[in-house]
C-alpha cells in the first residue's frame, strides 16, 4: 500500500491536514481511532486568549510555542484561510478579523473565542449584551445544560432572563431509562415533526423575549434540524454549548471526515498504529493493529494523535512518552514537576509534547525524521487550555504542514 | 425540642461523636451534636474502611484485639447495610518469617478471633488477586465498612430519638460557672453568627482536634498526630481483605470497598500544626505502590484513582508526660476527677471499629453524672437502614424500579432508601453513572442529610467518587443544588473540582493524568470555571 502521505489521527488537526493534502492533489490515508476532542467541543475555535489584536499577542509567546516556531506572519496568513477552509466542508464558522469575540459557556461565563459555529451565540463584547430580555429554555430532564447558571451570568450584564423547561412527549421513551437523557440521544429524537412541536412550545413560552437560548442538542448528522427550528420559531434562537458529548462537535467531525473521503482520501476507522520501520532519518512505513501483516508506506507521514486524553502521549510513574514511534518528548524530568497543587493553576504537563525542529519534523534519538511531521496538540510548547489556543494550533499547524509537504519544503 | 438547654452537648461529627449522640439520645438525654464542618471530614472519612477482625492487634495488643472482634460482630448485626462481610487473609510472603504465623494464630484464638491457618493454595483459590508466591495464609473474619454510611446512619438515628444536630457550627469557647463547664459558645461557620448553648455535660469527641478543644476548657490532653497515607485503586482488585502476617507495618492492608480497593497505610508522626493540611508525598506513594504490589501483583497495572491521608489521634498516657508511652486503646477522661473541671468529658483514642464502645463509655459516664439510670442499647438495636423488615420491603420495591440507581442506593441507604423519591418523572435519571446516583437520591440527601455543598453530597451519596472523579456528575449535581443561588453553586463546584484534583495530583500518571486533562478541558476549556475558583479552602 503506497500513499503520498499517511496521517495518524482523525481529530481536528489530522482531518484538517488530510483535507488540505487531498485538495492539493495528494493521495492520502488517515488512520483514526474514532473519538476526538471534537466530541467535547465548546462550539468555538480559540486562537489565543488575549484582549489585544493577534499580531501584538503573538509577539509575547515563548520561543518554543508552535506559533513562534512558524513565525507570527505565517501564523496570521494561515489563520486567515481557516474560515473559508471549513466553509468548504460545510462547517460555517464566524468571527472577527484579527481579534477575539466572546461565546457563552455552559455555566454562563463569557469566554474569548476566535471562530464560532453558525447558530451559536456570539458576542462582540463581554461588557454588554445585544439583548434585554432573554428566554433560556432547556429540555426537561436534560442534566447537562443549566439555564440557571447561564441566566446568572447574563443577569450580571443587565439582561432579564427567564428559564423555561420544555417537555416533549416524544422524549418520554428516553426519560424512562435513567441514563438515556443525554445530548446525542436527544439529538436523534429531535428531528422531523418533533421540530415543529418544539418550535411551537418555544414560541409559546418566550413572549416578549429578544432571543431564545437553547442547548446545542440539534443536528447530529447535519445542521438542518437546528436551522429548521430557527426558521419555525417566532423569535431568534441562539445555541449554547452543553456538557459533553457535543452534538455539533460530533457533527463537525463527521462532516470533515465525509468531506475528506469525498475528496478521495482513504479513511481507516477503528484502527491504531503500532509502530513503524525507520531507515536512517526516514520513516519507511507503519503497521497497525488490524493489519499487522501490512506495511503502509508513504513519502510523508503526519502524526496528529493528540495529547494525553487522546493517548497521543502516555505516562507512567517514571516518565512521559510518545507510544507510536517513541519520539523525543519535551517534559519535566521529575514527576513532581508535571503538576501543580491547584486545579486551576497552569499545569506543566499540559505543555508536554513531541519535540520537533522548526518545520515540525519529529525528533527521534536526537535527530529529526525527515518525512515525519507533527501537528496539533501533540506538539510541545503550548497549553491549549490555559492559553486558549487548542483549535488554533490544531488547524494552523496542520495547514502549514500540508503546504510544506506539497511544496517540498 | 428547641431552646438553648440540653442534658448533653457533643462536640465532633466524626463517627465517635455521631455514635455518642445516638447513644445519648436513645437513653432519653436531650442531646445536641455540633460539628465545625461536615460529618466525617476528619479521620472518620480518611481511613481504610476496614472492619477489623482484631487479628492485626492480636499479637501486640490483646485488649484492642478483643474489643475489635466484639464490635466487629456487633456491627455486622446493627449496621448490616454499612458492612460487607468479605472475610480476610493474613498472608506470609517468601521474605517474611513463617514462624510468626503460629504465634499470630494462637494470639487470635486467645483474643476470641476465629483465625484458621489454611493452605496457601486454598487462599489463592479463595482470593484470585493475592500474590501467588505466598508461603502461608490465615483466614480471619475481616470485612469492609463504609464510614460515611455508618456515620450518616448514626446521625439519622440520633435525630430520630430527638437529638439536634448542627453542622458547620464550631465551638469557639466554653461557658463556665466557676470551674464547671455549663455550655458552649458557638460560631456558625457559614453565616458567622454566634450563639450559646447550655448543657449539664459537654463531651469532647473531636478526635485529633480534641486536643485543642480540651485546651480551650483548660485541660491538657497530650495527643500525637500520626499521619497515615492511603491509595485508592480504580476498580475492585480483591474481594477479601488482604493483610501481611507480620508485625504491623507500612502499607500492609488491602481492603475492597464498593467499586474500588484501598491500600494503606504509611505511618509517620507529624507536628500538630500540620493536621489541617494533609498531603501525600511522592515517597509515600512509592512505599504504598511497592508494598501493595507484594500483596496483589495486579495493583502494579491498576489505575490509581487518588491518594489521601488521615490523622490518627494517639493519646499519651497520663502518667507519662514525655509522651513516649502511647495508648492505642479507648481513652475516656472524666475532667472533673482528672483536672477539677466538672461537666466536661473527653472521649478519644480508640478506632473506627470501636466507636460504639467509645460512645457507650462516654454516655455511661455522662449518665452517671446526670443521675440517669438507663442502660446502653446500641449493641442490639439496628441502625436505620439495617432493620430486618425494612430491608426485605425495600428489596421488593427497588427491583421494580427502572435502571440500576435503585440497587446502588439501597447499598448506601439500606432500608432508608424508601425515602428516596424517584416517582417524579425525572427522579430516576442518573446524575453519576460510575456510582449510579439518581436525581432522587441527590434530592433526598439535600433534604434530609445535612447536605450543603458538593463535598457533603459526595460523602452522602458517592457522587464523584468513581473512576471519572466527578467529570460530568459534578456539574449535574451542582445544577441540582443551585436552587436560586448560582454563584455559590459554581464556587462550590470549583472547590469540589479542586478537592478532587488534590487527591489525584500525587498519583497523576497514566489514566489518572489523562482523565485530569479531560476534566480540565471540560471545566476550564469548555466552561471557564476558574472564574469561580476558591478564595479559601473548603471542607
């Protein structure tokens, strides 16, 4: 089996790289275990937590940060392509040029964001709201969305909030099982004629409101149910992220995957890479669990296997390592230095990742592997949560690598 | 029974205070129990949860061993819903001295403990997880006991007999009439308001903190804090308690409890001013992992959920001011005789296993002083949740309920489970999937079990104690608890996540580190919870 490029990991970063390479005429293979961080999506991509314009903020990042390795100019140039890139896959994202806007989190906090999915609430400022009277509606019995928390956050900004619980007989079947009232199951039930019923109930309970805020539990397969509800309800609807799993996140991953395969990419689901054959400073091929007899060969390889919770990195009491190729990892030597005592402190382990050269080529035994590049949260030097740069690093490094590979850099 | 006058005020909401409140109330005393934070927030909530057979002490401390086996048999009857009769093994490893086994077995017999030397092969067939290289095994009637449930049951029963109970209420001073203690000055630790309550007898059941309480009354009780660290493993590795058959040492007891296993403990003396700030060191984790693997090799590959440490209240004998001679038994001090302070009693020393006996001794002494002639009935009266009738009736009800939440709740609340209302159309819905806690159970805990915050709720229901350590259930429970006061609920959620992390941090590798990253991703990345992060510590 020969490919131009093999991508290991089917999350946001891997899919971005794969799609871009297919667009650029490559023949690629993607190996994915299935779930990714998109399943825990907030509804927004973050570029960087900052109140400044991006060019200013980029200057202050440490030298080992993936953005610093690329250089601010290249980062901004690549970032400006992301919105159109996703629109091509049917994933519509909105944002402002060169600076952050705000999203409303499931607990009513206003957080900085770069690009936010269409239909989600998106605010230009965290000091004031575009609405005076807000109805926040939940599906009765759904425990992963808390209108009271959101109301409290918005009331601080002067909104008058009304929390409503909507009960639909079509959801009684879910309710009768103690663990079924979860977002994905609700999304499966909220289709077809049920949308009409929901629209009517929402119109009934929201008289006088400027907006209805709803948990993002519509549209597991495509965005149509969410849009259809908007059209059929008397007042504007904006969606707010729920606790995981994220229905729009699952949908986004699927749409990206479908787009990738439509472009001719080969997608291998539910398999994982066990290791590879190296020849000097080149990776010749890789082997997987399900096809242990085969060597998957390619000119180039991209490792986008994620951080700890995606198992891109593993740890034992004595160390942190990269399990597929045993690549060089940047992390503190002593276990006691991986973590800080306070949950909300900046945790050093978050910045651990694979060491690379300036072209994101992985280091192994002190040398860079010429044709093995790393992108996304597996890279060392960034803290997705503390710095608010997870999706930015995932997409921008992936596009950058794809460009470098096809342009032979 | 409102008002400010009682026969007896008990200080401390650990198992000893709760047990003493129950005993006093059952004997008809007007009883008030005060606890500065939450029930079980001290040593009661930070131990093995081992239903000792007493075998561990048979060789070194016959008196404690005898007390243990007697109380062990009593708890099986009166607290059946808090006890799991797992049985236990004392194993000899190749590195241990096998000749100790005979001494051990005969000491057990002498203390009245049913200890039986069995073939190592039989031990391996009884307990699959045990180290297969054992050269000796003794079977004993050890078990597991849930100290949270046991305390809750004692509090519920004390209330049933008319006792008043105040949590988050701290004694900040004693009211005196000459030398006599006639009451306590209280501070509500939430509202910061103060009040005074009067009683014929004040009983100090403050565990290690009893040292300070006694000092406030002008009495010296020499206590020596001994820290013990433990590790919780992510699933139930062993079904029987596994001990090392040797002189008691570090990390030689592995106890199964509900869905997990616990290894402990280390033992180290610590300065008194550290007792409120326990943390587990990497060295302690190392000892517990190393010794644990010797008991059950599969611990080496089992996920460690969290680490925690408690403080044993060791009491120096009165006749030894140097503090070298430590009594491990029950210490019931009549401060009238000892220090010339009438109206004041301290009950301390002892252990979880002997709490009922400690309560009995303290209550006997209080009754003598109050001139009340009623004998103790706690050894024969089942605790609420363990009444025979209640259990059968409950079993019938529960198996007609949808899902699994019902069965788990019966385990936690026994016959009291009938008070959980899942009839509301959303009541059976699960808040915590790992521990199968339903909306109805959370509401029951909120209404009837003095639950003011998420940490209280965890102690009452096990929310957030499972393998995910509160990933989604914490936010669901916070939503149910908010009840109009959302900022407080979110601050509480931040405190809860931080408290969970403090137990995970010493063992943050492998699955536990991945899970922690996921939790941060959700609570900080998606939600932005740090906006509500704590300004002060939570209990």
